[in-house]
């Protein structure tokens, strides 16, 4: 068990961060970056940091964004959002900067409409679920990979 896991009595461990090429990335960093951009913050309802495996067991980092009802985001704006998040993470988290510079697989972003995909009713919980560490089968089931 690593430092990104909190043990709760009689419950599964609660994961509070993801590993990206050896760097620890937490949801609080992403939240600060999103909320730091007023235009973007108005559009975004929520997010998830997802560490997932592909078919060859390579680890990927995805930032899944849920938009507020009626909001949209163009492909160009989505790419700009990812670029902004990555640049801010490199400033805030020097381990991430080093990991990013040496990683073969760069972070990804996927934008969902309100309450769709991994943000639909079936995935709703009492507390926000900001972090997922999932294997290939779960990534396929959630339509993160094909």
C-alpha cells in the first residue's frame, strides 16, 4: 500500500491520488487549476482523475471533465484546457514535470455532457469520486478504451 491510500475501518482503501510515471497527482491540484480559470470553472460541473491500463497494461492518465447542463466545449477548447492543466501541473508539482518530460504516454482529456458516461446516475455516489485507478477490463466497461 502506498502513501496515496487511506485505510478506513472495515472498508476498501480509499484512493486519494493517481500515479503518473512515478509522480503523485491529486485531485486538489486539478481542482485548483480548474477553479483558477473563471471561464472554464463556469462550464465545469466536476472531474475525475483516472489512471487506467490499456490492453498491453500500459498506464494512462486521463482527466475526465463533466460539463454543466447545456454547456459545450469545442475540440480546440478541450485541447487548450488539457494544455493549461498540464502546464499548471508542471509548475505546481515538480515530480509531475519530470514525469511528464520522460513519459511515453502523455495525459489525456475526455469531456462528458452533464450526467452522461462515467458521470451518469449509475456512477453517482454520496461523496464525489475524484480518483479512479482501474484496469483494462474496467476501462473497457466504462468505454474509456475500445
